């Protein structure tokens, strides 16, 4: 293979495992260039990575999303492989990830840790499993897809995807944003079944189950609004419509029976809620037109650069 391959490893305090990850890639893909992006590590991650033979760059702004943004902007390659530096992903599976990219069968491949049960078996944090399943269900329902591992940190991309991905996330929401962006912009996605092993003793996960979980859910909420505005605002329109009917029905019944309205505040509230419902629906249609136009322009820009 004569394509230029870049291995991208975002790192924060991974001195115990980073050397192992680098050496495994040097064995599996000796022709690749390995980049370690150090995100304000307080241990010896940077020096260990340099000694192991990687190109080390620093990203002062904290957060995995900020690191990925820097990597995608600065590194030029034909095939990009992104992997965490915690040595939990089997590097030998990289060949399965880059094969569809090399053959133009996929723009992004995702290492699926769930289909063979390895993540559930190895990961002892039950809330992580619950969070993964929740995010997966929400996104698959939204896009009528059946992705198995939305939040995997072991992925491969072609240049088209990397250079057409406007990153908004700053933290661990980045994988969720990648998946939603790829689905919304109709990039070709393939999932590849991989293994997973838990962190070695002494290595600590940087993902906070609760705070980062809330951030991921907030990201889904805002991306839902941005990518699917008609569906998003239709839900709100339906909600306000139901409340309007519940509050306004007794008023209407009273007026039909007596030709008189005694519950004036309820009548005003019901009318107000109905107006909000109609406005929400109108906003949804308006923004949907804008999003459709943006999607068409996006696809045309991709075509023009090929």
C-alpha cells in the first residue's frame, strides 16, 4: 500500500501505556507516521512517546475534542487512524479498520467493541455500559440506523471525512459528534468487530461517568436540533399542542354549553400555548429548509474537491 497513513493518538497522562501502543503500531504498520498529541499531561507521557519514536505535539486547550480538532487540522495523510493511548484496543485489528478505507468502501470505520461482548466482559463500570447503550439507542432511533458502537475511540478515516468535519465538541463527546456528522452528511460508515481489554493496573480512565455523560447527552440534544430541526421542533409543537388542548378543552365545553367563558385565564393560556405550538412548527419547517440547503452545498463542496 502506497498511501500515507497517519496514526493519531490523543493523550492525557498515559505514560504507563503509550510506549506499548506506539511499539505495536510500529510493528503492525511500520510505514505509518505516529503522532501523539499531548493534552497538558502532568506525567511523562510526552517524553516517553518521543523516546518511543512518535512525533509529539502539544495541545494546551484541555479536552479530547480540542485535541482531535488540532490533529485533523494539522496532519495531512490519505488514511487516518485514531486510537486512545490507554492500550485498551488491540492494535492488530487496525488492518481490518483501514481495509475498507483503502478500497474506498467507507469514509469512516468504527471499531465495534460490543458485538463480540468484549467490552461488556472487560469493562467493570456498569454506568459506562448503560451510557453507551443509551447514546446508541438515541442516535440509531434518530437516524433509523443500527450502529453497534457509537462511542468507540478506535476509528479510521479517509481524507475526505477528516477535512470536511467541523468539530464543535471540546471533550469526550467528540466520538458522538463524529458518528452523528457522518450519518447526517451521508458519509459511508462501516463497523468492524474488534476486541477490548480493560486498563492495566495503575492506569486511570479520564472519562467521568456522570459529568461527561451529561455533556454527551447535551451534545446529542444540540446536534439533534441542528441536524434534524423539523423533527426536533415538531416534538415541541406537539407537546404545546397537547397542553393547549388539555387546558382549553374545559373552556370550549363550557362555551358550547353556556355560550359563556368564566375561565378567562385558562382560555388565554390555552391560546398562548397553541400559538407557541404553531410557531414551533413554523420554525421547524424554516430551519429544515436551511439545513437541507446546507447539506446540498456540503455535498457539492465535497464533489468539487474530488
